[in-house]
C-alpha cells in the first residue's frame, strides 16, 4: 500500500524538492504552506508521516505538533533551519519523533522517512490476537505483540518511537546502552542522529511511566555511559 507523506513548509522550493524526491521513491505526497493548513490536512488527509517545518505562518510547527499529539501518534519529523538547541528540544518534548536541520541532504530525509514509516507499520500491522513475550515488573507491563505498555493495568499512550525505546531497554534489562547505540538500534540510523534526541525521548517516557520522573525506578541513567531498564 502506498504511504502518504505530508510536507508542511512555507518555502516552496523546499516543498517541491521534497515532493519530487518522495514521489520518485513511491510515496504519495500532500503539501501545505502554513501551519493552519498543515494541521487541517494532517487531520483530514490522515498521512502516514509528517515533515513539519518549525517556522511557519499562521501557526508555527510547535503548535501544530502539540495539537496533533492530542489525538494522533503519526510520526512527525521536524524541519528546522535554526541552530538553537532549545527549539529542537522543545519540538521533541512536544512529541516530535525527530528533527532534521536545514540544509539537509535528500538521502538523509529519505532514510529517516523510510525508517519511521517502517516502525509505524510494525505497530499497526503487528498481530493482536496473541500475547507472547510479556514483560512485567512491579506495576509495569509491556506486550511486544500488542504494542502496548500498561502502568497499574492502564494503557499508556506512547508514540511509536517511545514504545520502541522502552521495548528495547525492557527486553535487555540491566544492560546499559549508550546514546549512540540506542540511536542505531531504536531510531535506525548511525550517522544522522543527535544523541540529545535520546535524552529528550527518555525524559518524555519517564513523564508517562514514572510516578516521580525526577527519581525514576524503571528507566535508569548510568552517569557518563547511557540508559538501562531496571528490573532488580
């Protein structure tokens, strides 16, 4: 089935370049040139992935992402020309799966689009009838087959990337993984990613899973090394 990518950017040459290359690689492409139109198209067109610029007229990318995350876990890759790390971190904290800094190489964009769509397809197409490999610890449970995490028996709303991170750590309890290793294994690329992406995603996950995110008991930090799942 053909996947649909929504490109939201007010720079028409960039939109046209992305549209041409995405269509060349077999994707259906929707386009919008301001945040309000992008949000409307995201809700009505039900794209499989969104490439979303931060600096947009009418409604910026932060607000678009925030609104979408109220009802959708569609993968969002933010496009930004800014070098301000606070903007990148804020975008991730609002629920974006990753960001790509302009100017970008088209191969990088295509690689990230493909990887995120693959992850999302695994969630929607995984068999739902059986529950195998269930991971439980205290009030936490993770069902890899159902793509479901529960705390105290109640489902937790995680994005695909958040779930994949939790699953990877939970399936290797006690093993410490560096940020670079997590980028390679969970995000799926070795050279493009910024390790701070992992830090922000871990922080988001802790806010959803931990009773006291400042003093986590599940996703732990090994200072100077990386992260691990605590099952002691």
